C-alpha cells in the first residue's frame, strides 16, 4: 500500500536542528533535481517580484523571504513540519515508534520542492506550491513528471495506491496501470443532497490516513480491502463509504461521506 498525500500549505518551522542534507533524503536519485530546485527557489525568493512569481498573497511575504535561507535553516522530520488540516487529522507526529516505521514505509508526501518525501525525511519549512512556474526551472509538475516515474513506478507496481492528493500534485506523477489506484473523494450530505467539500475533505483524508497506518493486522492490499477499512470509521468519522466501479482508464473512486 502507498498513501499519496499533498504537502500542507501551513508548515511549522523547526526552531533547532541541522540544515537539510539532500543526500540523506529518501529516493536519493532525486538529489540532483532537488538541488536544482532549491537553488532556483532561493534565487527567485530574493527578487523584488518573488511574491508574485511564487503565486502567494502579500501577507505571506515573510514566508517567501525565509526561503532565501533554506540551505541553512533548521530541519525536522516532515511529519512535524507539515501541520495543516490534513496532517493535524493524520497525526503522523503522534504515532508510536512502530507506527512511525509503518507510516514511513507506506506514506509518500508530494512536494513542489522535494518531489516526494516520507514522513521521516528531515526538511525545513518552505514556501513553494506544486502549481508554480519557477524561473530557471519551468512548471514544477512537468519538471517532476520527468523524474518521479523512475523512483515511484516500481514502488507502485502491483500495489494499492490510495490517492489523497490535490490536482497540482496528481499532475506530477500518475501511478502505472499495474497499480490498484484509488482516488479518495469526500462529499458532505446536507438535507439529503450530496456536495463535494474542500476544507472537510482534507480532514477526512487525514482521518483515513491515520486509520490505515495504525489499524491491525496489516494494511489493505486492494481497493475492496481499502473500502472495508474505511467502513470501520462509519459512525465515528463518516456517514457512508462507497467504492466506485473500475473505469477503463484512471483511478477508481472511494467516496467518503461526511456529516
């Protein structure tokens, strides 16, 4: 099983710790690409138009300015750096040592800067969305599409792939046809009608992620077993769980219905 997550826009900057060591990150064949992006992001963040180039609001100018010191900034495990709604619900930083090892083996976090990391990869807080067209590099989705298949296709071959990513990160890598690819969709039921939700979707995907990495005896191995695992949360987190039919192309859909 692989659980694919987006990064959180909200990040907690580590107060202490050694800087990022690119050679120590998982999937080391991505090191040259990561180094290139890190240099380009630092350079872009020094420009007077950096806020516009990185597609963030003026209120995040301080975050952009901090990008200029990324090579020397304190770093910490990704599970404690990513702290948005999804990660608060997933609680990857609140696991036992055994559960952390399990999460590290199954969870892959996509990033415009790092490509893909595991929860235990040690990184600094940064500001860079996967939808950015970065000067000196180009559109990040296209940049990573060239390198991620080499490191992820083998991991996904024959595996259940539980996809909780947003569109910018799906564009970076699509699982091979040999994977049992399932997209997680979240809907809210109100007055008997269904509607897709956004904020609550992050929370629901986080809840599902935590359940998948903490339940026993073992992670689900196919879409049907995934639906069974998600059904265990009906009554506590979800109102209903529905697994769609397998399409001719692309992922199946697992719909989580929330109150």
